[in-house]
C-alpha cells in the first residue's frame, strides 16, 4: 500500500492560518477522492475533521477546510486557536486498503 | 449518541493470543462496515482490518494476514478481533472505528472513519 507523506510538524501563532500537506507516493488517481483528516489530542481517540477531501462533518468548526491538487491533499486551519494544538493524520483508500499519513504535530506558538 | 467501547487488551507473551471486543451502541450496528486501527504509543495510526456490514467480507493489512481475524455479531452489536501468533511489533493501542457512509441524490460518501472508540492497549512482551 502506498504511503502518505505529511510534514512532521507545523506551527503558527494564534489567529494565523496553517496548511498541512498529505502527498501520495503512488500514481493511483482514482482512490484519492477518499481523503479524510483526523485530529488527535494526546491520549485521546482520533476525531474525524474532513472526509472526501473537503467535506466537514456536523460539529466541526468551519475553520477547518480540505482541498486537493494533483497528488497532494491539504488541510487548512484558519484562525488558529490553542485548542487546535494536536496531531493530525490524513487517510486514503485505494485498491481495497486504507492507509494513514505519517502524521503532523501542530503547535500553537 | 454513537458509542464504541473496546475491551480485552492486556499483556501477552510473544506467540500468544488475545481477543479484542468492541461493544457498539447508539446506531444500527448491522448497517455499518467496521474497522480496527492500531497505534504504537507515540507513533502514527495504522489501519489493521475491516469487515462489511453482514460479516461476509473482510480485509487485512499485510502484516496481520493469517494471524488476525475480524468478526462481528450483529445480534449482540459487537465487533471482535482475534489475534494469534502475537509479536512484539503488535504492541499498540487498538481502536475500533465505524465507517461513515451516506448518500445524497447525486453522490455517496464512504471510506472514512466517522466514530472511534477510546482504544484498548495490547502489550506483547515476555
């Protein structure tokens, strides 16, 4: 299963916007519509933030948005808040298998 | 409210077996595909296995094929993971997750993990 590469860390000041990238290493295009994003605070279960590239579940702040260009999906957090400090994982589905990204630690300065 | 509660984790010796369970409530369990995802403490998420809504189809990540078996009991609203021939590298927190799915008049959305349990820790060590 192809890997999904994310930056190890991203940081920003309160109120700023940050973007986390998620890049596939394979050339399979079809499955990449199934990109989702998860937030995980320390010692907590992951929480769904974005599904199908850019759809936000009910209850998730509209400060979180997703997009995709070519082989790279992105999660943008606008108006960064202290509570956004967490680990973030992208995930994709291709050829019957799910894969997660390497994870990104977001730090609010 | 959707609730997923894992149990069955613990300390087991290499080569041993363990059975994890996930009790589901707050939704029509028999209508949803279910998954197991694991996470080595301090490391990233790794998808392990999934089972379709009626239990007739299962898929596994390569590293657990032939050792782990996912199953479900739709009458009892439970999801299980039987883990055999355990290795040190199987040490992780194991989460059960419900796959999200819904359709509009024009599109269907699926293949994402909509709800997660709190996890159960499996430690494989002598």
